[in-house]
C-alpha cells in the first residue's frame, strides 16, 4: 500500500496552478492513501483567502485526505525532527505528525515543495517526493 503524508505547500501549488502542480497531482493520484495534519486545512484556507479565492475551495482539494489528530503531545517526534535539522514551527508540526503516523519513516512518502522541509524529511529517512 502506497501511503503519503502531504504538506500544505503541495496543495497550494495545485490550487494556484504553480509550476510543477501537474506533477504533484500525478503523485497524489498514485497513492493508495494520503494523510495530513488538520493544520493543512487551516494553512490552505488562509492562503486561499489571502489570494481572494473562496475558502470553500479547500473542501475539494482536501476531500481525499485522511486527517491526523494526535491525542498526545508530540514531544518525542519534535526531538527527532529537530535532531535532524532546524525547520519552522508549522513544518516541525507536519514532520512530527508524519512520524506519529509512521514511526518507521522509510515506509511513508513525504510530499512537500518546501526545500528545507524536504531536506529534513530525507534526513529522517522519509521517502521524499
């Protein structure tokens, strides 16, 4: 089963037709399951509103995502991520949620268009695409 964690940067690219968005659509279609933190919905909604796009558009873009809602602190995952390199708070949350989903990162693809986040994801041994 092909499972991927998706970061907000990917859906923002798809929503606005940014360069590489068609490749991202294909990568998403190739997955059996796509997961993400509910933070993605908030970040995507804010980006849509900022650009004058109806926030309701986020529903369609997020319709095939299985949401991750950790019911415990992610302290150990934060330590692991920060041990692999510095990332900003939202990126730290996404990477920690991906570790929460898959304690063995080599079993999960991490989809992002953020270069720094991709570097840290690779250092954690996620399959980065």
